[in-house]
């Protein structure tokens, strides 16, 4: 694999990651399970900063999928270079959800643990996934049921749906293994094994020529399990903003170096995007970790700001983050239904982009809230 390939972004990112790891204990503490006395309030309360990060991340996921929509109609337009760069620059988004998903896992009993996953993730996915399948695929023969089952389990009904079977695997790994030794030194070994596994998956070592096996690759846990375990190693840092300040934000040199590293990385990504190389992977190592730290730092500043405008911006992103599952599940259907219409027909390229971006955020939230209200009326 040569440096002309999009994997060169991973190599460059690993160099930057090594630089931060070797020079700054702030960065190393993400991987060494520091022990803190986390306040009871931080343990019980869901951090709005995490919702803020998820809000930005889900917007990034929508941008990734809008890029394919816009390039489908106008592959040679210069504006496609911009959407392609924005798509590559949003590749931190899925790992951000994976990292944060490890913060608040609580295993009291198998029934309670899996019931919450069923109610909050699996059941909504099955309902909306079934609707998506009916809208996208013809119901022609008895073999349709087997195709439906395969696509539900593999998350291939719509491109982003792989996230759900991926998360189920992570939750299963936690229930069967991680929770049993997350407070022992054995977890260090598991973390670094997952790092190597993630590197190999980024090299596409697990690709297959079989279409059905290949369809399972995006949801393969090895692509993201490192981020999931980093979530455990650093959860006490991120669950309490005071711990984050005292651990990560000690001194300005680290944050400055992190920002400079991200700028260098994005400049390189911009160069790759201009050369029209294949889109970058969303599970390269450096970028999601660095962006999560930066976004958490920004979240703290906005949360503590006395500016009404900044507080409003923070509240909007946090609200979007709380509603991220609705956007994640519903927006692929909206994009699928939009494919019959040129996006430039909605006021031009820039107006069309922002129109569809807002459409794919507002409509899922509206539908989700409406459904929740109807459920309360008829079932309570």
C-alpha cells in the first residue's frame, strides 16, 4: 500500500498520535485507566457535554451521506470537492459515539442490561429498519425474508445502519468479558490487543471476495473496539469535567499541540480530497481521539460561558445530541427518498446543501417527538 492511497492519512495520523503519546502525559492518561474519585453527581447525571459532542457528530454523519448524494448528481462539479472534504473531515463522528457509549454502561443484571438496549436501540432499529427495507427493496419472492434477515443482522438495509449491529457486539463484549476485569490490570492487555486489531482492520485485511461476507465487514467489531475500550479507560476523565480539566487541560502546550496536529492532519486530508482519492475510513486511529478531546474542551468552554449566544449554540447542539438516534435511523430514508431530485434544484449548490442538511436533522427529530407523544396518549 503506497502513500498515494487514502491509507496514507492513517500513517500520518499514527505519526501525530505517537508524537502526542510520547511527549504528553495528558494524552497517555487516556489509555492507562487513571483512578479518580468521581463525584456522585457526575456518576448519576448524563453530561450535557457528551450530548454536545454527539450533536456535532450526528451532523457530521449526515454530511458524510449528503456528500454521496451530491456527488451522484454532480461528480465533476468543483462543489463536490468541498462536500468530499467535509465528508472526510467528519470521519471522527462514528468513533465519537463509540467512545461515549462506554461511559455510562451499567451492568446490574442481564435482564436489566439487555432490556435497556432492546428498548432504546434494538427495537427502534427493527421498526425503522423494516420500514426502510420495504421502501428500498422489492418484495418479490419467498427469498425476500432471508434477504431481509441478512440485511437486518448485517445493518446493510441502509449504509449507516451497520452502527446498530456494531453496538450490539460492543455491548455483548462488555457483558461477557470487559466488565469482569475492567478494574484489573488485564484490561491494559485487552486495550492494546484491540489497538493492533484496529490497525489490521484499517489495512483492509478482513476484506473478502464473497459479497455476503463482505457485507458484514463494516459492522465487524474489530473496526471500532479500540475506541470502545478507550471509552472505558478514560471514562472517569470524561464523566467529570473537573477531572478532565485537572488531567487533560493542565498547561496550554498540550492543547496547542493537539490543535496544531489536527490542523496538519486536516490540511493533509484536504490534499487527499482534492486528488479525489477514495473516501477515508471512519475508524482511523488518530483523528477521532484528537477530535473527541478538542470537542470536549470546547464543550466545557461553552458550558461555562456567560454569553447568551454561546449558551444557545451549546443548547442546540446538546439537544441534537440527545435526539441523535432519531436522526441516525431516519435520515438515511430521507436521503434515499430524495435521490429522485437533483439537490441543486433547491436554490443552487450551497442552498441545496444546507437545505438538505437541515431537512435531515429537523424532520427526524419532529417525527421522533411526535411518535413519543402519540405513544403516551395511546399507551399510558
